[in-house]
C-alpha cells in the first residue's frame, strides 16, 4: 500500500511542478538574474527536478542533491543523460554522516530529516492529514563538501522541509546567492537562516510566494525588512522562498539599478 501511495504522491508532484503553463518561463526569467551559461548551481532538495530543468535550459551546470529514492528515480529518468546535470543521492546537513529520512508517502514534497519540524507544522491546517510513515537511513554531506568536490556555486537553492538552517551550518564561506524556503507554521527556521547568512556575509534580500516566481519587493531590502515580513505571517499563510545575494557582488549579478526584476 505504501508503494502505491508513494507513486500517487510522485504523480501529484509532477503535475504540480511540471503541469502549470508558463511557470517554467517565469522561473527561467527569475533565475537568469542569478545564473548564466557555464555557471554552477546547487539544488539542495531537488525533489523531482523542476529547477534542474530550468537551470539546464539556461546552460548552467547543476548539482541536484536529493536523498528520496522515488524522487531520484524520476530525476534519473528525466535528466540522467543530461551532461549539465549531476544527480547526488544524499541528504545535506551541518556535518557529514547519516540521518533518518522521514518520508510522507502521500506527500513526498514534505519528506524531511527534522522530526521536530513534523510536530511543529501540524499547527497549520494544510498539514492536518499528513503522516510520515516511512523511515529511511540516508547518508549526509555538507555544502562545504559539495563545494570541495564540484566547485564554487553561483547559486544555491535550499528546500529541505525544516532543515534549512542545518544546511547553512554546513557552509563556512559566503556564496554569491542563495535561496531557502520559508514556511509560516515553522517560521523560526527561516528566521534562524537569516541569522546564519548574517554570520557568513553581507547580504541583501527579496522573497517570492509559493511557486509564483515573482519577487515580492521591487527592490532588494535588508534582513530587518524580511524578518518583519516573516514574523508577521500567520500559521496558515502561504509559504515561499527567501532570496539572498551578496551586497558586494549585487551590481555584477543584477546591474546597478538595484531592481529586483531582470
């Protein structure tokens, strides 16, 4: 029964991430502000690879990191022969080793390595019926180790359902640009990620709701403004992603105007 729930969950993910018209076009427009042909990008929590598809279409080299076997099978089928894509079957955390992957068979996007997160998010209505019924032991690497193996990335996306701060704790140098998911029901994780980025370097910020692939602010803002926005969300508000770019390189990444749109 678990197998069939997993397959239904994967089909649902494919429809959500690949089935919406024009989303790939908006995504490509957004990520061209961070990536160009030949750049290196890390997709940490790649799931079924919708970012992988777009980044490869830009010409960026992508390291797609994902520990969930069902998602790995999909990505291998879709991108296994793409020379721009390297699929890495690992979790990412603050130290290398092993961890337990808590799998939601019916909702694979909610699979996590954080047991505390599975309890915290139950405050939100959308998580009321979610269960994590399968546990898998998976190997863990760090962002520092990925950099040592594959090189310095121009952009790192982190979407690991509650373990975003642990991923950033496994990074000991500033990188040019990064995004991490925020979930209102567990907003302390996102606020902690802002703290960690401040320790790593001088960043400016924007955010995008859910999968709209549109920036909330017309100009990049400081961490205090993002923190105020996140802290004001209710537990049932929409999730999204915070984007951060190093201030010292912002002009090179987006031009001197400071506009958020490409």
